[in-house]
């Protein structure tokens, strides 16, 4: 019988001496199959060599396997090794040199992205804005977050990337102050971020950082709802044209104030493990189209729309300016006690102290997204016209 190099056979024999014999009723089949897998895949032995070694090891099994049963296990192991790395659980013998096949690395393919984007050449910024269920131009940083998070949830807002955040915003039922984050619109030179998934706002020991306390780690996350998809490699308009054709539950799309466009994808995972499993299925496809695979993490900072990046001027205020009145509260009262809603003198327009920079612009906002691609959604104008036709039909052709 022809055998491989003696050194490899000797290593396989040493490995078998450390493997306990298979015992019926105590996982004997699994134990035997793992041993066969190791000989076939880890040591790279032929079926004949594996059979010769297994016949010696088999003598101590209770009861011993027949030669036909061993041949069947060896054939099954050989077939399994040809497809996947099913031997990850098999022990590895010390000193054994193994040529394990690796999966090809998934890389960005500009040609594939360009081919998909070419199917929708009209997909520019205005195309996406028009199909946003909520008008993006009317949103403030606070209303943007209010639409995406639920009452009682907290969101951390950052103006320094490597920090624990400037504000922890706790969202409540309406009415709420839509301008509560407006002091961050200008004056933050590097821009403004928010943590994509809601947190409890408390500091917790982070075991991955030696127990250092943090409120921006996975220990603080209360819901695994979103995934941030962004691309720094692809052209932003080409990336956007492909993005709106994808069957993803996209809740928001916005620019970074730089050269990338971010998409907030609704995942609704039940746990971190479930989130990882769902993202693992999407990652290869998105990476081929230019998405940054390293950015697809559950605890991810992303740009807050409505704020500027790269401006020159004084630093942003540390806290929002004190409010002198409620939105629905009159400025003055007449002698009879009636409210005067319009001041006598117009308020002076504040001087803009900041110049330059780019807006982290909101393009699309849909708090309850579906898998229907954005490119197939009607525009807000089309929805309005349809509603107008229905109203006129109900009123006999008269719209009051």
C-alpha cells in the first residue's frame, strides 16, 4: 500500500493516539467522523491512507466499526472537505502543515456598480428627495431623530468623534422642541454624529477595552434596529443610483458633508447575535457594490443631518440657548389681557458667525420602510395629485 511522506503519516499516528476511542451511546459516530475529517482535511491524506490508519485506531472502539462503515465515513468526509470548511471542530495535530482552501476575499467591483447604476441614470439627489415620504427640507436635527426613535429611547449625539458624546437625547411624545439641537448646526468643525442604535445613556464596563466604562459600547445598546451603509470608494452619485434600486428597508439617506453618502437600513434584530447574522447575509453584496465592510458594525457613529461640517468660526455653544418662551406662548398681552401674537418690532436677524463648510444634508426619510426599492416609490407630488383626484371624485368634481 502506497503511503504519503513518512513525517505526515507519523504526525497522523500521534494525533490518533491522543483521540479517545469511540463508544456506542456516547457520541461514537460524531467522534469517529471528526477523526476521519481531521485525517482527510487537516492532514490531506488519501482515502487508502486514512483507512489504513483508522483500522488500527478502530480496534479500541466499543464496538469496533466494520470496514464498510469506515469506508462510508471516509467517503462522506472526503465529499464534505471538497465544499466547505466543515472540519473547524476537528482538532489540529501539532506540527501538521495544512493547505486549507480559503474563501475568495470580497472586494469592491466598480464595473458591477456602474452596470447597476446605469439602469437608472436619472437617480440624482432631486430624484431621491422627491420620493422621501417626509419632506427632508423641513427637518431639523431634532425632528430627524424624533422620527426614527421611539418615546423613552435615548440617542447619543457627538461633536467630537473620540468622546463619550456631548448630549444624550431622551425622546418623548409630542409636543417637543424641534430646535433643541439647533445650536449644533454650526460651529462644529468636524461635523456632528449620532450613535445609530438607541442606548440607555448609562456608562457600563466595556470588556473589550479592559473594563473601561463607556456609554457608546454594545453594553449600552437597548435595541438592535439599524445598520449604517456607506461608501468612501464609489462615486457618490453612482453609489446613490445603485442604492435606490436595492430591496433594503432604508429609513434615511443623507450626505456626510464630505464625499460619501450614508444609508440607515432598518434591521429590527432581536439581539446582537441576530443583528450579526442578518448583516452577514447582506455584507458580501453590499461590499461588491462599494460599501465599506469595516463600517458595518452594530455600534456605529454616523452623520447627523442638518449640521454643517468643516466651517470656520467660533466653537458651537456647549448647551442650547435658554428658551424665553414656549412656541405657543404670546410675546405680549394688551391692556385688556388679550394675547399679542406679533411683536411690535421685528426681531433682528442674527449674524452668521460661521462660514464655509458643507451641509450634512438629509435626502430621504422614511420611519417605516419596506423592502420596495426607493426607485419604485411614487413622488410626494404624485401622491398629492392622486389624493386630489380622489377628493374631487368624492365631491362630485368640486374640490373645496
